[in-house]
C-alpha cells in the first residue's frame, strides 16, 4: 500500500502539538510572518509582475477528492493568508487554558469536508452533570463513557463485517515504512493478538481503504471525544484537589505497591495507586496514581477498540519520575484506535518508550497525551506525538521542563 499517496488523498486528520514554553510565549510577539517578511514577499511579487490573486491558481490535482478538507482548499487558493491562519490557530489553542471540549470543538471545525457535512444530523445525548467525588474517583469517567458510547458506535455503524475485518487488518501497518517482510508481519497482528480470525490473503489497497473510510462518521467520533475528554479533566482536577484517602485495600493482580481503590465494571478494571512507588502490569481500563516513581508496562493510556480490546483508556499520574514502557505494543500512552485514549502526567521527569501509534496519536480514533511539567524523554516507533489519521492526535506539553 502506498501510504504517501494515501496521505495526500485522505486528509480527515489533524495533529496539534503545543509546547507552551515555546509557542505560547512567542506567538503573540513573533507572528509567522512579520512586517518585514510581508514587505519582502510583496517586493518579490512585484519583481515577478504578479499580484496576490494570481497565487490562487488551480492546485487541485485531484478534482473529485472526497477527503480534502475545506480549510485546505481555502488556503490553497489563498496561500498568502495561510500565515495568519497559523497565527490565529496558535492563539486559539493558547486561549483554551486546558478546556478540552472547546479545543476539540475547534479541531472539529478544521476537519470539515463535504462528505461529512452531507450526513444526517447527530442527535447528541444528554450528558449528566458531572462532578468529582473522592469516594468514587472514576464515577465521572464511567458516566461520560455511558453517554458517549452511542456516538462511538455510530462512528463505525455503517461498516459491514468485511469492512471491519479489512480495516482492522490493514491498520497495524498503515503508516509503517518498514520493509515488506515487516509490514506483512504487522498485517492482521492486532486481530491475532485479540484471538480474532484474520484472512491476510485479502487485498486492502488504498482504494479499498478509502471506500471504508467513506462510511465512517467522523463527527460522531469527535462528539464522543467531546464528552469523555472533559470528564478526564474533571477527574484529574478532582484528584489533585481532593485525593483519595485511606489505607491500602490489599493485593490487586497486576499492581505492585499500595492500592487504595479497585473497581471492576463492564468497561474494564479501574485502580487507584498510592503515593509510593508502584508497578503496573495488569490490563486496566483506568489508573489514577497519587505519586511515587512508577513503572507502567503495557498498553496504558491506549484505547484499542473495534472489538480488539477496550475502546476507552485513562491514566492520570499526579507526580514522580515515571517510566512508561509499552513493551512494543501499539496504541499506548494517550492514543486511540476506534476509541479514545488519554494519558495525563502532572509532574516529574518521565520516560516514554512506545510502539507505533502512541504519545498523542489518533488512528480512526482520538488520542490525547498531556504532560504538565518535567524533563521528559519520548521515543517510539512510528506515527507518534500529535499524529492523526481519520482521527485526532494531541500532544499537549506545558509547564517547566525540557
């Protein structure tokens, strides 16, 4: 599969990477093009005997591109206005001050394509009033999942069984640039790991994948994320302001160290770790850790939906120098495939070792990776750190630290 060609033809994606130490502090004072830059551009156009309107010549090399974003078309026709768009976008993101619903609404506006605007209107669910309760630390998160679940189902509701099979099979190698032997091994890897049948003899080329993508309801995915992402924020703030108190409850499989809370639900197992050092290896849908130098080994903060695993995943770590090791697993550390995965790390010098599709990556899903402070080291395979393909990937790094 020619992924570069697919990238150009499939532009229902967005990646926003914001480092507040650099972008926010400079955006107001240093625009993309200052007055001198603009004067030089104007002078160059005069020397070439061109007026700005002539830069809007037809650049749409595929006239019937179903997936070309409206905003892309606009600035292909008005290239000199693009610098202002970059400045405005940076300012808008800066102004959200952590309001993730507003940020996702802004992103939603950038993802408009004719294919999506022609869909039937979505009836949004009534979201209950969400407030954090220290004795039920995951209550807000679970309530938000219950509200968002119909929207996430609608996202892929038009796919038939073969569509789902082919999408799941193609996804692991979709953005790999490895040799054919590696890509062939990746093909269907997630289905095999989940114990699902897979027919790797099927051909899933770019045309087949684009036909599948036409059936996905991107707005439904974004609306689901607009419900659960703010809920994650409420939990993160609540646990900072009123952390869970009490004595350790005893041993919980998949955790070494003190555990203050455990809950098993239809959406998976949820656990709260104490202020000491903890090691997590279990298959948890949600973790809140109150402190310590912790180790996470596995697909933490990664939502692997589509029948492959858990379509919602949340990790909130309040402090400590933490080590996140996905052990080569894809979709981790604030990543989503046909789901929503969120990782929030408040403070500490953290290390992230990830597989593919990680660290703020959305592949047919939404991934949010937030790190509020510390000197952090992120490394991984491919499609990382604010990457989106038919979804949204956000890496949001702010506060002190490198």
